């Protein structure tokens, strides 16, 4: 799903892009933020729990604030590393000319569940 809204204020046009993204569990996913501006911010709003209303800053003023084990920033794109269900929620990239909002859902495939379950059984037996 892709929605695009245009916002105008005092001679400045900023665009808002909204996308829904599915990520398979334990995979990496790149969320692009296509802008010519270098001063961007990435903010994460979890689906549930603490931080839902105020958000968690991941990348702010050129610095990675979120966990280095969980996130990586390349250019203006955010990479979610080894996604798990708790990584689901809204990821927002804010730049002077555009705002990207990604609605992220992390899903496990039945094959991944079987592999993880059998690995666990194997580990417990030994």
C-alpha cells in the first residue's frame, strides 16, 4: 500500500509517503528515505508498550541512537537487522522535504517456525 500526501507551508512543499511493509522474521529489511537533505531523523513507534506515544529516536542529527545490534543507517535508509515480532510498528523518516511512514509487520513463516522448533528440541535432548 502506498499513500502520498502533499503539504504546503510558507512556500515549502513537503511530501508524505506512507507504506505498509511485511518482514519475514530473522531477516534484514531496508526502509528507504529518498531525500536530497542530509539532516534526517528516524523515529520508531512500537505497536504496544512503552514509547508508543512519544516514539524512540533511532537516528537523530547524524547519530545512531538506537541499538547497533538492531539498526544500521546507510545514507538516509534505515536497515532493521534480524527482525523479530517486537520490531513491528511505525518507522518514520523526517526530512525537510519529505516524511516517510512505514507500517511494519514482522511475520514468521511456518517453515521458519518448524526449523526453530526442531532446533530447540535437538538442543534440549543433547
